[in-house]
């Protein structure tokens, strides 16, 4: 954790500090991993004594992006959707390949996936970790996440019904093993990751949720991604999926509803009342032809929303910028309403906060504004949401530590991993019976 003094930067701040949300030609001091000061004028020489000084003219300094839902393992499963809907795609392509994974393949996949997130400005990633043949697999993801330097929540996935069902007692034991690692100041933590309502029993969902709460974590679950899935829950319980979760007594601020494409009117009300978090994955939902989640309704009702790329198997990239633009554009198109989701709101949803603030951890992204797709900048919010790409991200710091600096990832050796990945993919396809 170095002492850093950023000068002449365009800094995204909370509107309480500057109504436009941007301080131009401004100054920011990082010390001990914390944003010590943000100021429109230079700081005194005494305060910045010993700091490395970086001139960030033509650069924006912003909060990091949040990738609220992904499956890191799926960097090895890109390009397989074809023309298949969700459940057929899972049964025919994804599940056989996932079954063939080795711990080594998962480690390379996770590292490549984390590198992709770093390049996309994501400083916080929620990985719904589905390859759980034995504990050595999640251990590899844990190791990769720690190596990346990012903040990562690993939601250990499970199901105790249908194909691939696990024994509930074994699920509880393994979850407790992971969750008991959680400490407040750690960057990598564990959460409960039931796959979907129709794949989980009421009892195990309730028990695992209680366990997650006990260790300061949450439950992260796919809900109402397709109409077919909604029907599965309706046919069995005569309830919509969110209503079913409510009937189990687990709907609340510590539950993350991933997708929510087909939530119905009473479910929207429940999500708002219970302060549940919805993770909106618009690109994945569009690629799989699942539908368009009602982002406008979520926001209008004050439902907490985050954005997620979903795994590269159904996206087929983890690009926070693409996801942010897509979210805004789809919501406007679906409602024929150009005033829906102003660019600053899209940024706040993508960052999970209004802007940078003095006294908080120095998690920040540095973006070039002088690129052909952003310059000249007329409006900073629009430039970031509608024009900028992941490649505008030049540097990324977590708690003042460089993860990406001047375009180079410092924690992961991308070149070697890309080569290793190609060789391992051939092996994986053979093992899964997709190649001779
Ligand atoms: Zn998913």
C-alpha cells in the first residue's frame, strides 16, 4: 500500500461534494489503502510528503465496477450457445463439459476469467462457483481469487434435487468449511450459492441461508431467468419463485436474486419490501433469448439493483462496459422511453455507489478519456456509459494496491495462461467426448 498523490485528474465524486458528480483538474491522496483526501485544489506539501505523484490529465478516476454475477469457470465454455434456449444449452453443452473439468482446468479458467474482469474495470466480482466435484475444485478458485488482488465473493453453488443433486448434509458441511474462512477485512469471501428454486429443497435452502447469515454472508441464487423455470416452480407450489422464497422466510436484504427476468407484479412488491438485491444480467438474457428484465420497474420501485455479466458461456464475455450500456439501451427500448436510466444512474448502478468519497478504501479505476471512441468529451457520464469500452480502463487499484497499472495486469500472467488454456481446452473437449 503505497502513498499516492493523483493530480490533475477528473474525479467521480458523490453529488453531495459536487452536484455534477465530477471534480475536474482535481487532486486525490491515497495513504494506507484509504482515500485520505479529494480536493479541487492542490494539497499542502506536508500532506503529500513522500507520496508518488501521478499526473492524470486526460484520465477519469472513478469507483471500480461491480460484476455482480459470473461463473469464472466458463471462460472455457464460450461460444457454445448456438441457437439453443437455456435448459437445452445446459443439458447438451454446458453440463457435459463441466463434468469433465479437472482442478487444473478450473484454476486456469478462473485466472483467465479474473484477468478479463480486471481489464473490464471490475474490482468486485461475485463468482457463482458451479464446478464442485470435490473440495479441491473450490480450493483452486479460492487460490486464483486471492492471487488476483480483487475483491471476490465465491458463492459455492449446489443443488439437492434433479440431475447432479448433492446430499444436503454434505452441502452443509462443505459450505460451513468455506464460510468459516470469512473475515471482515479479507478481499476473498464465501457465500451460499443455491442454483435455482426448482433445483433446491425448501429445507436445505433455509438451512444454508441461516448458515450464510451466521458467517456474515448472503445467498446468491438464479431466479426466474426463463418462463420455463417459472412454470416449474408454479406447477409444483402454485407460487411464483420470489413468492416461494418469501414463503420460506428467506427473502430479505441478504438474498441476491440473479436475473429476475420474469418476475410478476406481486413479486416486484415483495422484492422492494424485503430489500432484496436483484442482479441484472441483460446481455446473457438477450444471448439466450430469455427475455428482458424490467430494470425500469426495479428502479422505479426502489429495488436494489446491481449489474452482472453472467458467465462467458452465455454472454460470451465479461465486459462491465458492454453490460452497462446494454442495460440502459434495453430498458429504454423496451419502454419506448429515452428518459429512462440517465447515464449517471447507470454508472451508480454499475459502481454500487454514487461516487468516490474521502475515508473509504481506495478501490478505484483510472480510465483514459483521450481515445478515439471517447474524445472529445462533451458529457462525462455519457462518455463513460455510451462511448467508453473496457479498453479505456488503464489502471485498477484495490485498497491502494495496483492490480492493473498502465495497461499491464500485475497479479496474473495473461500470456502464459492464454497459451495453457488453449492446450487444456483441447484436452477438456476430448474428455467430454466432443472431440476424438
Ligand atoms: Zn448464472
